[in-house]
């Protein structure tokens, strides 16, 4: 058998090396395809919509609460979540405005006599003698105190009043209420033209008698309350 040349051996080794490289490449590609499965990424990695998801939720928008199908004032089939914002006529009967025959207004003072330099604090007492609750405007815009000495009117609380306001309140039947924040009389003579003056005439003391009258919400006290200044 003739001896093969070195060139033949080199060619055979080269062919075997090329075949081995091709085999390794085929095996590597097969393993990569089995593990990564790139053809399945679009179908398996995309989130599937929940069967209960609404179209609005999938679009990223927040769904708003739908209005109730139950008409206002009609009972619903299910339990109520709480009291109604607007009571019905059956739940809260209408409250009418107070009448003069039912309301007793009284001027209240924090003392009967006042020493020199002591300032009278004036308040209002309201009593509802009617059989039902009623409403009355107790705001500062409807209040007026008047301090007189005989026929001489010394002071009115409305002469220099600032920022008067209105406030409707319910006066319960049989109840008596008194204003919490008193009005202070500075013992001077009031006038709409002298509100900013510091040297207004001062009311004489020495046991002088003054009478306090009051009205509120269009109702005036039937009598005055006497005080003495010293």
C-alpha cells in the first residue's frame, strides 16, 4: 500500500475540523431555539385582559361612578349607605318663621349696678313660647340695643356697628337661649358721625339710672332692663 503524503493528512484533518465546527454550531443553535423560543414571545409575554376588565379600564382611564338608578326620595332595593343629604318632608317637617306672639325677647345685663370705669355687657334672651320650633334671624344685622336715660337716647349699638351679618337659627319650642358674645357699651353717647372720636360725651355716673331696650329679628322686647352707673 503506497504511503500517503503529508498534504493528504493535512486535508483530512482540515475536513474533520470543519465538520466538527459545523456540528457544534448546529447543536448550539438547537439549544438556543429550545430555551429562548422567540416565536412565542408575542403571544405568551403580552398580558392577557381579565375577563372582568371593562374597556375603559384597559384604555388607562379611570371609570367614574355611575348615577344611582333609584329616584330621589324613593326607597332602594338594597340597604342604604347612610342618611340622605336632603331630608324628605316625611322625615323633617317644614319649620316656619317665628311669630311675634310666640317669642319673648329680653335685654340681659351682666350686672345691675356698675362702678366707675366698669362697662356694661349687654346680651339678648329669646324664649319660644309657641307649640312648635320656628326660625329667626339672630344675626348682628337684626340686633339693636338702645340705652336711654328718660327720654334722652344715649347710645345705639347700630350707630357704629361694623360688618353686620345675617344668621338664621332654629328656636326650639319651649326653649330659652341667650346670646353668648355680649355687646359692650363704653358709657359714651353714640352717633354715626362720631364713631372714630375718642372724646365723645361720657354718660353721667353717681347712681344715674339708664334703661336698656333691645330688638332682634324684627321682634322687640316688651320692657326695658334698668341699670345704674356710678
